[in-house]
């Protein structure tokens, strides 16, 4: 399924073959007990068996699969199902209703979630930290279109974003180990990371962004690999390790520090619109197609240790002294 042409700095594939939502259809070999399809025949209550179509049983129980692939009835009653761990939960384009609200998220612990909607918003939680892989194939327009981790803890091991029409929000109660923003051909992705988002072990979340992907983060991140996309830091967000290639861009507009290193292969890190009094970058390596812009209004950007310069450009304020190693 995956064709790796090169490997990024924290083991992420730089390029992948196109994937399809069909690769993540539920229960392909009968591993789950029952597949439930939402009908909403009565109302938006997930604990009413008349709202589900299934081959057996009345409502989802441990180990089942849940699919929203028909109708337009909003899911809005008895949404806290934190004692019912599922194998799979899928949202398909044919379902046009809304799932949860900003104050009442749908909360099933689940190992695998596939979101492929074009109409209607989705709010998801779990209520308990649990390993989960989330695949976002498409969303409705609007901000937010999909929100993960608003009310209670949601642990996502890997979040894959392949296309959005609106904004995917990773909210403050989410714990995400790795975020991969990998737009499909001809599509784009818009992701917003709220404050307090970390990995499950409280370390910083790792991020990979490909061309036509944009991420705005208020949370500090671990290793950030921008391979043609855009990452914007705001508030106090910092970055541990930053790698930029394929004309990617990092708009560092926060007061946070880039702690360990900046490596610019082909693309740029800019502090131009940063209005903070002091911004610190710990190390910088610049290759022939790399650009480091430290021209800020306050002209107080500090680069500790060395600038290792193999070419490229450094843009600084008038009268500023920059001494590459």
C-alpha cells in the first residue's frame, strides 16, 4: 500500500503512493462482532436500537463496528459511550448529518476511525486515553469541520489527513503522537492545533506536512518535517527540531523557541511578522536553496551556537551582524 521513496528525520516516509478510503473499510475479514449502520429512524439517540441497522443485536457493544453512511439525522443524544470500545468507526459522504456539538462530543473508544464527509460537522472524543489511528479523507466546509478532543481525553497514535474542505481542529484535550498532513493529488488540507496538545506520554507531538498542507499550531511540537507545506506557530508554540524541504515554509510568529536545530534544505523559515521581543533559535544549518529570514520589527532574533552555511540566503535587518560558522 505504501511506497517509500525516502525517509524523513523521524522515520516518516517522504512520499506515499495514493491511498483510498476503501483501504480502511471496516471488518474486512470478520474481525469485529457486528457492524452497525446508523439510520436515525427515531431520533439522534445512539442508545436506541431503532436508530441502528444491524445483522444482530440492538445497539453497539464492545468489539463492534459502527458506520454512518446514510440519512441526515443528527447524532445528538447519549453521546458518552466511553465503556463501549469499538473496532472501527466510519463516517461516509452519504451521511449528511452532524455528529455531536462543541459541548457534547460523540465518545466511543475506538481503534480506527475513518472520516470521509462532505456535509455536516463531526465532534469526537473517547472519555479515556486509548490508542487510535484516525484517517481524514475529506470534511465539510467551515471552521471547525471536524474537531478531535474537545471534552475528554482522546489519544490518537497517528492522525492522517488527506483532504479537507474546511478546518480540522485538534483540540486541547487531544493527545496525538504523530500528525501526517498528506494532501491527495489536487486537494489541500487545513489543520489547526489548539493549546495543550501533546503526545500521550506528555512529550511533544511530531508533525509532517506535505505540499498544499497548512497547519497553524498554538501547541509546541517535537520534530516538524515540512516537505512543501506551510506551518505557522502562534502564541507560545515552540519546535524541538525543524526540517524544511521542497519549498516548504515555517512562519514562526510565536514567542516560542526552536530548541535543538533548524535544517533548511529547500524552503524557508521566516520571523518577519513576529512581534515578540525576543525569539531564540538554537542551531541552524542552511543548504543552497534554504532561506532564513530573521528580520523582525524588534530586530532581536537570537541564534545560539552556530549557523552552518552551505549556501542559500540569510535575510536580516539593516545594520544587523550575522556571522555564519
